[in-house]
């Protein structure tokens, strides 16, 4: 059995800058996909499907935006 996925890397949403926050948001979005579909072979099989789907790509962008909004709030919007 594999180790559980750490959905919040280093257990912190704090970042030094908005750029680091955006990178963390992308990483967290990728981790939730991995947690939702833990089978590597299935994820690889599905990758071409969503890579060709504008609707799925927009949905991925929305997940990243939601993660980024959460990170920005946790960082007091870097003020």
C-alpha cells in the first residue's frame, strides 16, 4: 500500500509571493487529480482525452483558480 498523498505540500499555504502561490495552486490541483484517480495507468490513459477537450481544460483552470484564491487569502493577499 502506498503512502497517503499530502494534499497541502509541507502542510502550509503560506508562500513568499503571488508567483509561488500560483505554483502551489497548480501543484495542489494536480495532487487532487492524483488523489481522485490514484491509478497511474488510468490517469495516463485519460490524459489525451482531457488534453483535447476545451471544457475539461477550462475546468482544470477553475480548480487552479479556486486553489489560488484560498492560498491568496491565507497569505493576506501578500500585503
